[in-house]
């Protein structure tokens, strides 16, 4: 019969072993009626099919007789191995090996490129930041104690106002100047000079900085033979004039029992030099040296020079007062002046051919020898200095160092020395003579009180009675007399200043940040010469440099060093890397 000769394993119905494994037998499938242990689903290793038992064959014939499709008779091995035409059969497909994902290689290449690009960006960023730091020094953080590498407000203002080409020559090679090896044996941080000079140049294109190695360029020093340029000096120059700063003008080294301490004055020294070489004119302060002067004028001269004064010394007995002098200083003379010298002083103050203001400044000291000619001259100006008497305080709040003669003076409101400064803080006037004002106004001369003691002070004249029965009261410690002079060009002012204290000019007071003496004496000199407000005042500022450079606390160092750079930044990089990795795996 046709049904009996039909091959059940025709190409249209033949199934692969893989399909038989996947498709479950349905309820109508003959295989579903055969117990699992009697059904063989796998081929033998040699490629032949297993043989069903004889009982299974008879059961299939019986099913066919009952009208059900007969089961295929077991084929001979030769028939099982007979080749099936390629067109009519479908060979079982072997599991293919997974192809390599070309996208992974692509992503891997992109990852490498991005990593290389990131490194390039980091390197370029480092180079750019380094170049910017060199071009703009203010980008560098100043963590030094006292901020010695930062321009003060006055120095920054002076640098910003420069209108003439100004060159700051540093007498050292650039590498040496910036490495702190220069003058290191004194505990000096010389790199401050380079740092502040370059920050001035940054603020104003008219300012430039050059480094001169005198060993390599000795011809430069030969141009300034009279100034004796040495390594570590600084020369500031414009077309108008130049000024040389020795390293002692930049740094102050002090010795004590505990060792050597270095202080920096670089900020104020550079600022004053830049200001002075750019000024149109500089007032001249002249110091008399012919009367065994008891006061050391070195610090006062430095103070005036720092504030755009020129200084000069003469012997009043033999020399004439320079015509351009505006301030003449008698620094606590030990001997009296001759009538000829007094006439020179009178001519200087009353010169009608001079259009500028002019002034005489005299300092005194208790116990100073009598100076009758000078005393009579001052009395004509309404000032009577009691040289044999000393002002002593009884109120502990009005003196310092447990010495009642170290007076904390009160500033008088009669005269305003500077519109910019109304209060000078602690004005210290140690061992001061009292000054009596003989009149308020006479013959065109007016007198003014500049500074006084407290009302609890008394006068000590060396007697026991002055101590046992002190007469307390306010006493004048500094006074001013003024006179208007009519000149061919208008009016000028002649001033005579008497200061009862010499010790206010000594080291530790005139240059101290604690006391206002330095600022007070600077403004006083500018006021009596009529130059107040012409230039920015420069306060001599001393900052200790031999202490630890870094002012950050240990906690700040831990936060910045360990917290940010050691932990935070690497952690951020790791997190970004992990996120990028997993995002790429899902692509």
C-alpha cells in the first residue's frame, strides 16, 4: 500500500537531533505513548541509529492494522548510511563559534585614544599653568608667614601709578635670585625680592625686571662706580634718576643671645625706590653735622628716603644751606651755635626768593647742655624748651616698659598732618623735655601743640621735692611755629618744629609696627615741606623671615595634602573610570 511504502523520514519531515531535543512530544505523537526507557533519542557515536526491540516492532504492526500509521521498519545499516541527496536533505548544523565582536576592538581603540588624549591634556594644562604663573606671578599662592611675597596696598598703588618706563635691576642671576641661596647664611629669603619685583611688573607694563650677574657683566657695575654695586643689591632706574638699594636696605639682620633673626623690608624698599625715581621733584632734607649731634640720624634718613626725600649732610659753620633745601635738621646738638650760624638759619626760613615751603626741625634730650643762642632763636618763634627738665608719668596706662619716662603721647587736634591718617596709634616719646608755648600769635608767627602728655604727668628736675610733691598736669612734648612768607610767586610757609624726645628716632621705635612714630614723623616732614599728598606714603614694614615659611596649620596641611591630592582627586579619577568602563560594556 502507498501508506506502507511511504518513507516517514522524507526531507520535509526529517528533524534534526537538536530539534528533537528542543520540541517536546505532543499528546498525539507516537513517541508520547512509548515509555521513556524504551525510547532512544540519541545516535550512536559511529553515526548509526539504535535498534528498537522486537516487541516494539510487533506493537507497531498491530497499530497499523488498527488503522493507525505504522511505524517505520528498522532500516539496515547500509540503508541508514546511504547518502541523501544534498538538495533533498538538511545536514545537522554544528554549533558555530561566536564571532569576534568588531565593536569591542573599536571601543578598545577609542579608550586608548581617550586615555592618551587625557594625558596630553594634563601635560598641556601643566605647561600652560606654569607659563601663566611666570607671566602672572599673582597666580602663585602666598602661604608665607606675614605674606612677605604679597605686595602691600601702598606698594601696589605705587606700582599701578607708574607712568614712566622703570627698570628694576637685581644684581644676581635669575636662578640664584629665585633659589634662596643668596644670603642664606643670614637666614634671608632673597627670593622675596624677585617675587615682589615681578608682581610690580605684572601690575604695570611700564615696570620691567632684569637680572644682572656682575661676574658675567662687570661693565654694568662700572657705570655706577660711586655706588659700589654688589651682588644682592637692587638698582631702580628711570630717565629722571636712579636709586640703589643695598641688601641692608632690603633686609635687617639682628643678633641676640638666642641667635640671628632676619627681617624683610623688601616691600617698602622697592615701593619707595619706584616712587622716588618717578617723582618730578624730590624735597631735600639737610642734616647739620658740626655740633657733636647726639642723635643717630641713620634711621631717620632711611625713613625720609623711603618717602621720596633726598638727604644731604653739611657743616653749618663752614657750608651754606643748599638753595633747594626744604628741611634742615638739628639732631640734638651738644654744642651751641654761633651768631653766624643763627643768621644762616634765619635767612633760610625767611628767604623770599624761594617759592617752596621750608622748615627747621630741632630735637632735644633731658640733661642736654645749655644752648643759649639756639634757645633765644627758638623763643623768637614762641617755643621755649626746658632742657633741664623731664616729663614723668604717674598713670601706668600712659607709659610702657615699667618706665614712667617712656611716655605714650596724645596727638593734638590743632594741626592735621595728613588727610589720609588721623590716628597714629601708640605715639611713643621716651625721656622727653617739656616745651612751653610763649604765645599763640605774634609778629605773624602762630604756635601750635603737636603732642602732649596725659594730665597725670609731672615735671622732674632732678630734685627730691619734684618727686615728693609732684605737680601733675598736661605738658607739651612736641610743638610747631608757623609764619607765612610772601614770595615772588605767591606765598610759602616757614615752619619751626621742636621735639622734646630724641629717643623716638631710635631703632625699635621709629621702625616698629607697634608704634606710630615712623608714620607720624613721615607725615610731619611732608607737612612742613608742603609735599603732603604728592606721593603715596610708604610705611617701613619689617617682617621676620627666618621663621617657618608655611603659615598653614597642621589640619590645613592634612586637608590639602592628604585629603584633596592624595585621596579626593585619585578617588574621583577611579569613579570616573569605573563609570566609563561599565557604560562601554553595555554598548
